[in-house]
């Protein structure tokens, strides 16, 4: 659950000031830190509003003594909270005595409406966690409302999943931690380098959300017409597919994933794959590759270095880009530089 700031010593339970919906609405660009008093140890949480109803949180707790935080939180609607344990362990007891565990290498998915409970951190260890807080309105926006289907409206809290984090989730979490490290490097400096784009946070967060929701029945985005035949796509589904293509054309330089694309447009993975074949005659992956290769050719013809072009079109490693370019065009990218400006050069096909 969210980790609000506290105001007392670590020798006894401490009262929390709950994060409110107003905090999420601030839409601040930078991380907002809430820390315990120094005498408690190095204990803080940071929050980044990513989109309306979607917040990313990072917590680092290294208390000098066993730490118990009392918290009371209420939300306008229910909140889905997805936690990846990065280091150490902690647990929360709600008002009814139910226990929610958070452990390194594990994912915890829970849902809350109003919470009264205690959060426990043992002394002598560092506990780090990464969280996504998704308001109910955001779940509806992304077509993920089924994730709360098993939770009655009257329920205050429910544990939906606890288990080991798979490799894909850990990779996406590391991507978010890398972005956080970059954003921290920019804070408090006069660097001329541009701040991270909100789009980078949005893509990485939605990709992680889509991956973690695979653990829940009905967690994948799936509008009501999910069973419509591929050759008879409904108008709403076509609109979503066209929007997905638009995202590929606009965001090709970002590390896109199928999970992000599905969540962003409100389609299941099956719908997206089937729909792309039916509407465009290709897969989303092949379309993205074609978009990247076309843009790469333009940049190479302008005289940019191969390594520069690779990063510009979304590849982290120039060698991977070169291999993809040669598969697509039948010649290595450096051949474009050699033939640039020659009227006798054969066109790439």
C-alpha cells in the first residue's frame, strides 16, 4: 500500500499522514519525497504521478529499530496496488488482522478502498520496494476493470496475488529504476540535458502493469467484443487498432512492448495480434520494425553515424540494430553511408 510520511520516533508505533487524492492530481514532473525523521534511520518514499490515476512509488526503509507505522487511508473509489519487492521484506496488518507480505523477488497485488492498519519493518535490514498505484478510474480507462471483479464494493482491502516475480517483471522494474536514477541525476543540477519525457515513464509503467496483471483472472485488457470474429472487427475495436498503429508511428524510438500497447488502447493481447493481422496484414512487431527501419534509412541518408541512428530509432545496442537493418534491407546500414549522394546507388527494398 502507499507509504505516507510519518512524524514520530521509531521506538514506538508512529502515526502516518496519508497520501491523498490531491497528491495524485498534482501531476508533478519530479519525484515527491516523504521521509521519516532522521532518528528513525534512512526511511523514505518517493512518488511520481505518471498519468491521471496512475502513480509510481519507490520506497527505501532502513530503520535503526523495529519500525511500526500506523496508517489510515481512504480513496475515492478502489485502488489497485502492485508491489515488487526489490530487497528485504516487510508486512502490513490491516484493521481486521489480515496480513499482506512484501518480499524481495516477489510480487504482491492488493486492492484497497479504505485502510486502517500497521506496516512493519524489521531493524537491521534495508527494504526497498517499487509500486504502481492504480485508481479505479484508470483501470476503466485502460480496460482493466476486471482486475477488481473479485472484490466486493463493500470490502476495504483484499490480497489478490502473492508470488515470485518472473523475469519479465524484474526486467521492467529495472527499466523503471534506471529511469528513476536518471531523473535523480537531473535534480538539483544545471545540466543542459533534457529531463526525461513523461512518455518514457508512461510506457514503462504500463508495460509493468500489463505484465503483473497476468497473475489475475481477467487481468488483461479485454473489451466486451473480445470474441468477435477477426474478419468482422467492430468499429470500436478498429478504432483501438488504429490508435495502436498511431502509437507505433509516434513512439517508435521508445522501448515499446506488447503489454504497453494492449494496456494503452484497451485490447487484450489476443485481440491486438488478431486485429493487426486482420486490419493491417502484419503483426505489431513487424510494423514497428518497418517503421524503425524506414526512419533509420532517412537518418543514415542524412549522414548520421550508425550508432546514433540505432539509439534514435529505439535500439539499445548498435549491433542489434545493424542485424535488424540488414535483415530488412539486405545490406548493412554502413552501406547506406557509403552510397549516400551517389545517383547510381540502387534503391533499398
